[in-house]
């Protein structure tokens, strides 16, 4: 059974930094692309970024480009999101999601989410 | 960026009803269209990929159709567990984008 467990969500001040982690199990982690998707409380879904199976290709939403960095450690079956220059509009539940493909576009499994609150 | 527009944003329906949700892309995405269901307090779950391919374990009352710019998600006979919010998502090009969601509520 695929399991994705996010951690690292906290309350942080505007301008601050934070690293989210996602621990993966139940599948061959380095066969698949991975994504971060976020959802402000009570609002819709926004794709944040993706990383391909081996980490040599990453892509970002314009809203986070230059501030967020996605990475993975296939030896640890882990996905990360380094967030900097945080803004109040970054407040959201952050989900890690597994793709169906090595470099893809379909979120076939999701974690339970971790809440990041950017507030002074 | 490709904009995804869902309609309606909400609807009221009864168990047993046929429900149709539409999703329109701002440009052709061929069939790179996926549908997700999200219940309160839960992560989204994929229902349909590539416009019309039912994911494993998803009941056959769910179906998807369309290509190009116009797509439809249909629930043939609404069940109590289907009250939720539904999102479409295009996978044609990055940035990957979602529709605004359709909340299916009980009438």
C-alpha cells in the first residue's frame, strides 16, 4: 500500500523559511515523479512543483518560482520542499503526491497534508 | 498558462440523481484531463485519468468524456458517499492547473 506522510508544517513569520518533508513507502520511490500540491484552508487546489524520478528535472508554479525548491533523496525514499521568503498567501495545507509516471502529470496517491501558516 | 474553468461551482442533488460537471480548458489539452474527488478533511483522490479512464477501484457510476477543450464528469446514480467536491486538472503542460472545484451538496 502506498503511503505518503508529510511533516514540517508550522506557524512561521512572513519572510521566514521552512522545509517540508514527505516520507514515502509501499512503492519503488525512484520509479516515479513526485509533486507538491497546496490548498489554502477552505479553498481550491494549486499545483506547486514537481520533480522527475531521478531529480534532474524540476518545474514550479510562477507563484513560488525562485522561493521554493523541491528535492528528493531516493536512498531515503523522501521528498522535500524548501520554502523561503514566505508570504501570508503561502498559508495552506501542503500535500505531497505521487505521479503515475517517471515524469508525469497525474497525482495517483496523496499524503494527508501538513499545514503551513504564515503569520506574524 | 492553461486556465481550467469548472461549472457549476456548486450544485444540490439527491441520492439517485444523475449529476454532470463540466470543465473547460482555455486551449486544447487533447485528453490530458484528470478528475479528483475530495471529501472534507481528506486528501483528494483520483477518479478518472486521460479524460475517460476510470481508475482502479472507482465505481462504474463515475464516467468521464471529452477532448480538446470541453470535458464532462458524470455520476450516473448519485450515492450518499458521493457528496464531495470535484476538481478537474490538466496534465497537458506545466504549470499543471486545476479547475476551481464543484461542490456536490445534498438537496
